[in-house]
């Protein structure tokens, strides 16, 4: 098995890296600390077509392969993981609409989502249910040619910018098994009763907002039922999460890579006891572990992406990549902090942001324990 990027993928990687070095790295620390929304960066990402990565070319998207998709998330996260989050759930929403939407839904939404004129996110989690999505309590009751939606969502990233927001609901709360009563509704911004509540304060992942969403008797036309058939919501969402895990694995590689780069550069420049700290074996051991784990995380992620590109089901592969890479991101950010000594703890350096951003990678798109259960299930099923 070889993992070799094509010339097109290498060119794309180079373009994204240049963009990140020029437009993101110089401003990330200040913007993250001040809480300023990265509007100019978003505009540039629109120009680069990045909002259309998971949208087929016929609808104006880039329709990139999963390896290229991973490259983008890795490179952006090397600069600032929060910026990658602006594209993350948007790309998943585009993926579900492109894969499961009716022809009318695709025509209505995909061209604008591809340019970023419209943006999106994914409304799954509720105050009482995250991992156990089949335990959600938001309901959609048919009333003539509309559904009446009642409930609430939480932690919804990009909610303030989402139009439409795909929202997971129960169209048949009594269904057994429960997933057969679940559907996705595409709710347009501004629909009466659909309100974005407070921004949830976060330790990291600044940039994109993560919000409460209140659904108070929202009247949603039946044409907004994703795919036009009730009971497919859970399946639709799970197919998106497969792609989502790849973006989380790739974001983790980006964080781990930046931590490694910063640690190497700092170790070369910092003097102690009359020599560069890079000459101390204790520092060298940390750097060696960082480099080795980073390489392993990257290979696992690109392998999972290449398996997806071959059209395979990749729950096992993406779960393995996500678990491993996210834990490397956490470890590398801590090791980089140790290499930096006191400066690693300072908000004037990049390391503390990497350290605050990394843990989310072990939570989002399915916690790592759940991913381990997905992996084990496949092993024993085989
Ligand atoms: C910054 C941020 C952004 C987010 N963005 C979004 C978003 O855009 N859209 C969205 O829908 N959601 C979003 N989420 C929510 C995220 O997907 C959930 O937090 C995640 O799925 C975990 O759900 P939970 O928080 O309810 O934890 P819980 O499900 O309550 O889990 C708590 C703990 O119990 C463990 N656990 C649960 N069930 C089992 C089991 N069966 N076996 C063993 N262990 C178990 C979990 O692994 C975890 O350790 C976001 C979260 C954060 C923090």
C-alpha cells in the first residue's frame, strides 16, 4: 500500500498552504483572543471555492476527492483549527443535501452553498442527547402540507450563518426501532419560531460560533424533508458523519503538525546552560515522539481518505484515523508546551491555542470511546 498524492493534490496543497501562511497564521492569535469573526478569511475561502468542496461540479462545486478534502482540513488547521470549523459542518451539510436531497432541494440550495453565498451547519445534538442521537426529543408533526417542529438543539456550530440548517427530528416518536422515526428537515433561516439562542462559551474552537437553537412551533413546508421520504434521517446523518470523521482526523493532523513545527523551531532557538535546548536528549526524545506520531496520524488519515476515494464504506477506517490522530493532536500540543517551558503557557505564543483546540477533536463527530466501539464492532463482525 502506498500513499502518494497526485500532482493535482500536491498543487492544491501548495495553494492552501500558501494561503494559510499568508492570510491565517499572521492574524490567528489576535483574532482568536479578541473573538473577532474571521470575515476576510471566509471571503478568501469563498473565492477559492472551498465552500463547494463536497458539492458536485454540476452544481458549481469543486467535487473534490476525500484525499484533497483531508488536505484542506489539515492545512487550514495548521494555521487555525477554528477556521477549518467554519467549513466542517458546512461541508457535511452540503454532502447530505448532494447525496440525499431531492432534485428540487439540490437545485434550490447547492449552487449557492457551493459559492458560500449560502452557508450551513448540522443540527443534531440536543441538551439531553448527543451520542445517543436516537434519544432526541425534537419532534416534527405533520399538519397539512407543513411540519410543526418543537424542540431545541445545542452546540450547533455555524448556526448563526446557516441557511438552511439541516435539523434532525423525530417524525414518528413512537417508531421501533427508534431510528425509523427520524428525519432531517432543511430549515431556512428566518422561519418564524426558528431562533438562534446564545453562543456557548468555549475554551477553544473560537472563530465559528456554537449555539443553542430554539425550535418553537416552526412551520416547515413538507418539501423541506430531506430526500422527501420520512424515516431516513439517521441513515442520512450517519453517512455525513463518515466524512465528518475524516475532517476531524485531518484537522487533528494539522494541529499536531503545527505543534511539532513550533517545538522544533523553538528548540533550535532557545539556549539553556550555554547551549541550544535541542542538544538535550530529553528535548530530542519529545521531538522524536512528536515526529513519529505525527507521521503515523497523517498516514492513517490519508489511508482512510484513499479508502473512501475507492468508494468503500469507511466507518472503520475513519474511526481509526479520528481516534488516533485526535489523541496525537492532544499529546503533541502538550509536548510542544513542555518544549517551550513557561513560554508555552503564555497567550503570546501559539501553543496554548493548539492545547485548547486539540481536545475537541476527541469529542466532535462521535467521542473517541464511541469510535473505539465502532472499530471493535467491525472487528468482531468480520
Ligand atoms: C465545540 C463543539 C462544537 C460542536 N458542534 C456541533 C454541531 O455543529 N452540531 C451538532 O449537532 N453537535 C455539535 N457538537 C456536539 C457534539 O457532537 C457532542 O458533544 C458529542 O457528540 C458528544 O455528545 P454529548 O456532549 O451529549 O456527550 P454524551 O453523549 O452525554 O457523552 C458523555 C460521555 O459518555 C460517553 N458515552 C455516551 N454513550 C456511551 C456509550 N453507549 N458507551 C460508552 N460511553 C458512552 C461519551 O463517550 C462521553 O465520554 C459540538 C460540541 C462541541 C463541544
